[in-house]
């Protein structure tokens, strides 16, 4: 052992060691003050590196460093444009200087002791957290600690501001992760292309605030001014405390032990449930999905018989004159896979619906934003991915009125006196079972009730505010006109406004015809009866 020690000490005195550095278990490697050990090869150590001198990593190709969890007490300098790759956990307690190149962590943790500092970090010079490995900083006193982390060539440091706390074997840690957050809503259009994974341990009481710095331009998708700081706790989003577009920073309190720091445009979510009379099956208490599939059922497969469009039908004639989008300039589109047969048949898509988000002002109830979405057989209304709750963009949490409309049904809405509380966490509202006092109008007038379920009246072939058989703008005449005024004409396999019972056929006479459905099912055989839509204004 003594011979090992002397040889290593001699290497230090020589101030240069350009081969691979290997330190055996039990050996002592000491870099004295003012001395520099330059290594161009790999470093493998099974013991701490002692001293206050400098370990200079200056290879001409990638250098692998495996400290096996041991500590470099000496100062460390990274001067390798081909980067340093950690192949085992490492800890430093002195000054870490980035001159050229990165430390690439992979799945290994890099730990900086509470006495450790760093310098020189910047573009292309930082600790890259490209795997599960964290950059950790031990903390023994209240202070502001910066983690010099990033991805690719982007330096996106993460700061922890700790105040008023006590500590026991404490640390803060983080990773910069490339790409948009996996739990951001698919409708989010303004967001960062990077987020920070956070963790902390051994900190009791006080406050911990996190500040992430992103790269202007490169890290921003959409409109930077619309981006708001948000945190993800593993199940829900929360607004952060602020963001600064001038300094490219996002700030949020960190109260848990793990979480993510991110930024995207603000929003509210809702998961309404509503039934359409035209396709409601009284035997199953579900809606039929004949427009999507009239043939064989194979989970995971798009039915060959599908008639549902993959883009918003409410933006095209003839629907666009009755359904006007507000604050929603980009047409909704869906992947064809959203229309596949689902493993749970009740989750199959039935059709597109049109939603209005309104304020609660009476009179007025201004439409703040509209959305086209999808309704499943069980009535649950979902967003364009067929799964997520409905997303209203750049809307702050608050009380709102939600209206559900359909291309050949009469709309149904929440009463403004009992509005919905909407926020970042999805809020559900079941129109099918809601009390009459919570809905606009009354049962049997503004909406129908079948098998104990509230639902939108069918029969609205001209997409106006009424379903009627006689008089001006009646729907019977629309059906006949769509059949070129020939009562015997039949339109088969069509996605059509006059298909009132939504069975993919438009017909005026014969079995399951739409004229009879209007008269018998919607108007209870009253030719003079009129079903009138009740909306706030």
C-alpha cells in the first residue's frame, strides 16, 4: 500500500498524467494545492481523490469517468469538446469549472457537496441530464442553489431558493428534460420544449422556490407571451408564481418531494356528459354509433363503414352558418385511430358536438370560446385525442356556463345561476342526470327525458333553434328538400343533417324514416308542436 501511495504522490508532483487514471480501492490519491493532474483518458476510482489541487479532464475524445460514488475533493475542470460521460455516480466538494464540453450524466447521479461551487457554465458547457441521473446539490443552510444543467447545447439552469428551513442530510436535485411535457394537453399550442424534473430530501419547514431558465426561441413553441409557469405533481397541474419573458425564467413554489416545473398557456378543463336523442338506444341506455360502424366489430381497427369526418364539420357548409366559432381559429382534426373500435364499446365515438364556454353575466352570457369535440356512446364528451377532457385555451379558472350543441339537435346548457367551477383540473358535469334547477329551461320543454336521462332534443334538420313539423323553417320540409322533393328517394350511407335518427340513411317514407322520427319521437305526434332551444341569450 505504501508503494502505491508514493507512486501516486509522485504523479501529482510531476503535474502531468496524460494516460488513463485508475485508483484502486484503499489507495490514497492526493493532489496538493497548486498542482494539476491532467488526464486525457478515462478515470476509474474506488477511493476519494484528496487535496485542493486540480483534476483537469482534457481528452481529445470522449472520456468516461466512474467514481463509483466516491468524492473528488480536489477541484475539477472540464476542458474536452468531446465531453465527459459518467459511467458511475460521482461527487465533488470543490470548484467545478466548465471550460469546454459537458458532463453527460446518463443514468448516474452527479452530486455536489454543500461546499461545492461551479463556474464557467454556459452554452455547450454544463451537466447534461439525458437519462435518469440527477444533478444533486447537498444543502446545509438556507441559500440559493443553482444546478448547471441542460440538454443538447442548451444551457437551462435550475435554481432552488431555500429559506426558513432546517436540514438533515438534505439535498435538492433536478434534471432538464428535452421536449414538451408528456402530460400537457394535446390542444396546448404555446409551451416550452423542455421541462425540469425536481426532487428534494431532508428539508423541513420554510419555503422552497424553483426558477428555471429556458433558451429564448429554441425552447419556445407558439406565443411566448401566452406561456404561464405551471407545476405537475404527478396527477394535476398548478399555476406557478410567475414568469419573465425578458429573462426567460419561470418560477414556482416547490412544496412536495418530487414534481415537474414547466410552462405553457393557461387553460380550463371540463368533462361534460350528454346524450343525443336521435341515436339514444333505450335498450342499452347508450347511444348507437352507426355513423362510425355499421358492420363487424374489431377492437383497435377503423371500421370500413365509418362516415364520421376527421376534421371539424361545424366549420363547413351547411353547418358553419349556425355554428360560429369564437376564439378558436384552428380547425379541430383527429387521427383516424380515434375512430377505431374501442376495447370498451361504450367508449366508441358517436359524433362531433359543438361546445360553448360562456361567462355568467346576466343578461349577456357572452360566448368566450367555442370548441368542437367528440361524444362517446356513454355520453362522455372528449377532446380530439378521444381521451382527454375538453380544453379551453387562455382561460383563467372561474365560474362558467357550458352549452352543448349538435348539428341536428337542439342545444342544452347549464343555468347561469348555478355555473360550473372550472380550472386546471378537469371538472365533470353530467347533463344526463343533472337536476332541472341546474339546467336551462325545463324537462320536456328545453330538453327531453328518456329512461330517466336528460338529453338534447333531436329533429333539428336545419340547425336552427327549433324542431318543428309545420310552419316557417320547419324540419320536415328540409328533409324533403334534401331528397330533391321526392318522397321515395333514399340517401344511403351518408353523414347528413337530415339523418335525424342517425342511422346513416335519409328517407321520408318507409321503415325508420326521418319524417316519422321527427313527428312521433320528437314531437309526440303533434304536428303543431314546437321544441325550442333555450340558451342564455
